[in-house]
C-alpha cells in the first residue's frame, strides 16, 4: 500500500487521538475508504479521518544547501544525517561523496 521505509511522524493530540503524516493524498484516500485499519504490531483497529483543522500555506521555505561539521565518524552515514536534518526541514539530497570517512 505504501513504502515500508516511510516515516509516519505520529503525534498524540489527545487520549486515543493521533495525528499521522501519510506519504501521499492517495494513501489517505485509500485508508479512509477502508473505514478502519488494523495496526499490525498491537492488532488494534484505527479509524482514519480528516484532520481537525485545515492548514493553509503562509509562505514557502526556500531550498538551500546546509553544511554540517563535527559529525562523529560512526555517525557519518546518509540515513543518520537525514534523520537529524529533519529538525531543519525536508531533506532533498545528501551529497554522499562529501561524507568523508577516515
């Protein structure tokens, strides 16, 4: 149904209510049409619905290059770098040729 590597970014809003980022609008439509989904690990049923508030874009972030220094050798891996870059914004590309490993 979707990429198994997708980071769902689940956030609890209140008791028994969570916000989830889906990989695409098509995935949201598919989940909503099925009515409920069964979560594989906990075997709990969940209902998929619309967001409580409609978000609107105030402005667009600009694309830029970010240079990071001082990364410990054992953490110089593209997936790990991408993970901690999430606090900056959406990572478009990591230049793996410049990840210098001793």
